[in-house]
C-alpha cells in the first residue's frame, strides 16, 4: 500500500482530531509531507506493557488512532514491552509497581497479539518485542542512555516529585523506565508515538534522547484517558472497571449499560467509531434531555459488541439484556431485598457485600468465592470480586441459574 495522496494538511486535520496534545503539529505536518514526497510511510509507535492479559476499551483509544494513520498508508509498530514490563511504568502511580515475571509477561503478550487485529490492519502492523533490543544492551550502552538525562529532570515528574517530597521510596530502576521507552524509539527510528496523557513526561524525555542519538525527534501525540465503568478511575483491569474487547458479547453489552450517564459523551467520542456530527448531535440531545440515556447506552452497547464480536452476537446480547433487564423475565416468587443506604459509599457498594446482603451467600468469603467463579450477575452482567457497583432500584442480583433476588434501594 502506497502513502495516501490525500493532502498532508487534510491528513493532519483527521489525525489530530480528538488528541489532547501534539508535540508538535508543525513537526507532524512536515513528516506527512515528506512521506508523500518520498512515498515512505511514517513509522507510528504505540507501546504496551503486558501487565494484564486483556485489551480493554481504554486501550482502543490509541489503537483506533493508529488505524487512522494506517488509512493513510502509514505503518504501525506495536511494541510489546516484554522487557519494560518487568520494570513497571511508574506513570500515574504513587508507589513502586510490582515487577512481572518473564513467563507472566510472555503469556499476556500472546493475548495482545491475538486481540489488536480486531482494530489494526495486519499488513501495515509490525508487532515487535522490546526485549529483542533492550535485553542485549550492554552496560556501556545503559550508561550512554542514562547520561542523556539528569536526576533533577527525573524529579520534575509529578509522581517522583511527590514521593520524594513525602519520603516514600523511589527505586533507581524506575528512573530507567522512561529511558528504556525512549530507546525503543531510537531503535525503531519512530516518527510518531501515541499514548495517554499520563505518558507526557516519557514522550518529552524520548524526544530529548532521540536528539542525543543524532536522530530527528519523534512527534508525541497524547490522547484522552478513558474513565472506567466505576465513573472515577482510569479504566483498568486491576480495578475491575473495564470493558474487555475479548469479553463475551453479553459481558460487553452488560458492562456498557453500567456506564454512568455523565460519561456517555466521552464513550461516544472515544469508543464508538461514530462520525463527529453524529456524536455532537447525541451529546446535545443528552444535555437538553431530548433522549433517554438508557437508549443511547443500548445503541452504544450494541455497536461495541458488533465491532468486536460481530452482528449476530450483538443481536443476541441485546435480546438477552432485554429479556433479563427490561422485561424482568424471572421465575415466579422473586424475593425482594431492601438495601440500607448506610451500606453505600458514594452511591456504590462492594460486590461481595452486596451478595451477602442479598442473602445469596452466608459470608464474605463465600461471596468472594462465587464472584471469582463468575457465578454472580447484576442485571445480567457478571460482577468481579473487587468491584464496587452502582445498584439501580429494582435491579436483579443472581447467583447461578436459579438463585436471584430483586434489590430495592432504601431511603
């Protein structure tokens, strides 16, 4: 595939749409023009440390932007951090991250390879592992890399500055993470790198490191971080507030229906692959009260299942949701349980506690076991052990096929 003949200025307009920051747009335009003149595609990089096996909707924000680059004929380098994953990215963390073992990293990496092609074009995607070059870097090479930065510069990073100020430990290996990430771009000679807003420090450091290696600095593009279904934290597998693109269709549908109403505009913009004009109209309708948020969620849920599981799966997932949630098609003699408002914090309740209060487990340990087994559902959506959930009045809590209660919110 040749580099697109679409004018570079139009490519720029499309590519920067939705980005939080581009460092810099002028550099990106120059690179796009050069790519057209030489018919040599840009090398666009995205790094992913395989700290958990599943790709979720938060990951798809940069992946879908990569797909836009590919639509103009540019090549993607999807860097699986099998080396850096053993360090742990300190971005957004107030404590040192747990270091992963090599087997765990490799197992997670395999699932990444399987899932990214739900979005990316295989012929324009290079899946690479940074242990291939970082693992062979000798100590002299590490010293040269470390010499490109100062300790004062590292302490400009918000997370490090806060920990240093408060007397909490910063391990030397954490300083090496942004340097290792930068060396990925040096080795690949990246033209552009994408990531969330929490990567700004790493990206700026990378530009400096590339210059110190006599390379043209890459363009850094930061994208919004998707808030998870809990409505507060960045979407994360470890927090249980995620929607995985490899989840069962019913899970994707049900978890989408649990998104807080106020987050719908962000999800429509960042995950749904809808025209800008359509999103703007829907957001306006929501703000003016001209549409029921539930209906928008159902449209979004169906679209996401279609995108990642296919049309038939989307129809089946919606039918199942209507059957359980809207029609409340339950066996006779459904018991009702009224929940004490004092059990809720910020409108949410721990899933294990909910199972106990609903009378579906005799203890917290039994409830956690049921949750680990995937046996607990709220309005058809499987709950996780560490999840805090919002409970609508009249919601159905179910364990297995036969045990269920209807939940009422006390006043």
